[in-house]
């Protein structure tokens, strides 16, 4: 459920009318924020609380109490004198007396040893207008420390200043409380919100919001993932075919096939042209079957449960590829060069068989797909995705980006939460395409496939960095494929 800030405030007032107290909501919110922080940062570290004087500061202080109990070392930067705290945050500040020393300057934050997390407890959804004075100064300080000290910034509920027209905290992660606020999903907000996590409130289980949009969480996704029986066999896990690769782009084919393997496919067959067969066969993992074809249309005769088509195909053989896309009778995921071929021919230029099709464009490929659509170029990402599947209901759309959007006819518009900027390197989409084909081959419906694929690949990228083996700068697509197993484990453990 997605709500406006106004609707969230109304839900809180309704809870108060039922006898729920503000203190109870604050305790639950702070506890949930602390648990989310502990999931993002499994090893206790150093954190600095940036505190305003309202209830957002109170949430931060409740979270701080739990973090202290689990071994974190905390400091505070107060935007105002502590006597200016409102009643609840003042109570929590006094209860923590002596446990959280205050720092008197940004220089003192910059000198802290080791990695530093900045916790944004300045203002919440009740703030109106641009931040000024001490609050604006605190936002500027946090953003400067993020850029120069490489501190990690965590916002609580919403980044302070978001949508105000003034300065705004640039968060690496936002832990929103209760329900997702619609402002967090706007295109301009992505770089300020960062990774999005939801901390539910038991007293606000249902909201009067927008049920045509949803945010992907493990609680939503896990029921979509098939549960394997004990006598499950490779035939039931799906026969996945992959049309990918050309001279100079062999890696795309290997990454796509590896994504399918790590995504759970029972049998993966990589179908390539004769001229590159020897090179691909030498590079492919032993679990992948490599089959030579003289023409791509031969795949129409191969017994498959799902087909991935496009990574590294190049621009040749367009007629053959489009024939497969048009006439294939199994679910397929269409990516990369195959998308570009569709864009050149026009989506209305083919008569499609009844099989379902998932398109996975990045923004550049999407721009090519809609070149002929009047007025679509100025739409926001969510609006564009919805308009696309309304006109082309034969497709499910996974529009990649910092906040990947998944759209299908008769399904809620879905927003992914996982991932980080380290995924901005070649091959990530190839792994995702293979993963989605594996999910389809196991019988997962297309919209659910796109949602699971986006979440799992983003979570795998997070784990690769979290475990200390990689950084955002060093992460490559192979690392994402290698950590898909851990991402499945986190999904089943309902992490985030």
C-alpha cells in the first residue's frame, strides 16, 4: 500500500482515537528502525545521530537505545539545544544521559575512526516548507560528510527536506515507517531516498491509500516463489533456452546462462551460431549445454519451458530473431539487442503467438522503444510503464533503473527496493535476463518473475558488498550471479 503523507497522518490520528499513544507508536517505530539498521549493517559500528527537536528525533533516540545494547558506539549532533526537544524526544534523550556524547563540529565527525553511519533524525512527514537555519545547516553538513568522508546516510521515515523545495538529506538508505509514502517513489526522489526499506507498525496495519501500486518486500514476494517437493527433479526445474552472444560479445551469453543456472533452472541450453560455437563452448561453465544452430529459428523446434533472447546478439540476423519472438510458444524474456530489433521494426509490426513476453529495457532501450509514441517521452518512469502495458498488453515490462518499475496489465505497478550504484557496470542485465528465464521455466508468472528477478539481483549485489568481499567500485556481474543463492536465503528469511 502506498499512501500520501497526509493519509499517514490521518492513520496516526485514527490510532490515537482508538487509544494508541504517541509513545507506543514511537517505541515501535524506533525498534523497527534499529532492526532494519542491524540488517543493513550486521556488524555493530560507529553512528552519529543528527537530531531535530520533534518526534523524528524521538524515533531516532529509541533506535539508538537498541543499537547501544547491540554494541554500537553512538554520538549526537544536535540542531538545537537539548532543552528544546519536544516532550517525547526529551524523555528519551534524558533516559540515554551519558551514553551518547555530543559532537561540537563536523570536523569532529570527520575524524572518527572507521566507517561512519549518519542517522537522519531531523524532521519527519509533518514538516512543511523548505528547511532553514540550523536544520538546513545540519542537512548541508550531512551531505558534505557523505561526499567527503564517504559516510553512509540512513534516513528515518523520509529524508529530511524531501519535497520541500529546499535542501534535502541525500540518503543511501531510507527506512520508512508504517507504509510507503508516495513522495518516496517519485523519479526526482530516487537519489535522495536510496535503498528503500519498510518498518511496519502493528497499530497501522491497513491504510486508505493507493492499492494500484506496491513496493516489493520479502513478505510480498515469498509466496510467489515455488516450493520444491522432496522428489523434485531437473525436468520440473525448467528447460531454459538462451539465444545470446556474437563475436566480441561472448561474455553476455555466458553471464546470461550463468544467471539462469544460479536462478534455479534445471537444464540450460545456450544456442549460438556455428561461427562462435567453439569459443562459447570453451568459455561456458560445465553445467551449461551449448548447442550450435545454423539459424535462430531452429529454437522453435527445441523443447523448452522458457526462452531468454537478446544479450550480446549484435545487429545481424534481425529477421530470424524477430521470427522467434513472434512465433515462440513458451514464455520468454526479451533483452538488449532483441529489444533494439523490436524498436527498429516497431512493436505493432509483428503478430505475436499467445506466449507471454517480458521486456527488460534500460532507459536508453526504453527510449528507442517509444520513439514513435507521441507525448510519452515526457512521462515519468511509473507513468510511462503504465502507459506502455496499457497499449501493449502482450508484454510485461521491467524498466530498469535506480528504482526499477515493473508493469503488467491487471497487476499493481511494482517498485523494486534492492540494489545500489555498484550495479552500474556491464553484464548486470545479462544476469537478470537469465535469472528471469529460470524463474519462468519453474512456472512463475511473468509479473511475479519480473518482481522476484529485480529484487533478487539487487539483493545479491548488496550481499556481495556487505560481506566485505567487494565494494561498489569493484562489483561485477559475476559477483551478482555468485550471490544469488544468498539472496534467495534472505528472501526466505524475510530480510528487509
